[in-house]
């Protein structure tokens, strides 16, 4: 299957999950993430704001802020297919739906950071393989952003187990992740 067929197939499966399944699996993903050295040792973390069928990050973000970590959420720049990290202090007050229908900081709460200052990038995706390759939504936002983070930054993907496939054919623009965390396991890929 090509990338588009894999993307469509996985999205169909992911959209079939109930809200309860998503909530419970997401809770387990966060418990697994919280046990990693990368999460424990990171002070500046960029989380994605989840759409309905993705691994939910709201509680992860709130807990990380409570723990004193600096939490950033991306602002989408559709004109250049890029992301800018913006620090948040209150998930419930500071976010609104952006141009792609995804939560991002309201203009009055833009506290822009730089990719070079992020210790840990938590990325979404549609499908992943055991080598850390990912298929996103097809726009390249995260691949463009990940090219700018410093080499010591860690990249971790959150996914449901059903999003893992054996192999994804990649191209030169694809940036792999260091780990994939599902509700069942932690996959060390790089």
C-alpha cells in the first residue's frame, strides 16, 4: 500500500474507536510516557493539541504544567507549512480552534518559543512503523518543524496500538521519531 492508502485505512480504524476507548487508551499512553527518562528529564515540552480521534493530550498537558514543566503547543502557519511553539499556562482558557480546526493559543496568549529551546517534542501521526517512521496528515508541518529542533532534543510519538504497521516507505523529507508510545508498549526506534 502507498502512504495515502495506509493513511486512509488507519484513519478509518481510528475513527471507529469509541470516546471511552480513546479516553482509556490515552490515559494508559500518558502513564507510559510519564515513566520515560525523556519525559522526566525534559523541562521544555511541546505537545500537540489532539483532535477527537487522536491520543488525547489535554490531561497530559495539564499535568505537565502542574509539575512545573514549560509546556508549548504549536501555532500552525499554513502559508509556510510550519509550526511555532507557544508556551501555555492554562489549557482551558488560552486555547481556541485555529485555521485547521485544531486547538492552538489565542492571539493574546502567544508566548512564542523557538524549536531550538524544546527538549522534547510530542508528535501526533496517523500511522507509525517499528523504525519510527510516521505518516501524518500529509502537509509536512511536523517534518518541517523537526528539522529545526536541536540534535539533542527527543521526539516521541503517541499512538494507539492499532496505528502501528510493519513498514512505511519513506522519502527524504520524512523525519523519524525516537520512540513511539502506545497504550501497550514503548517502541524504541532510533
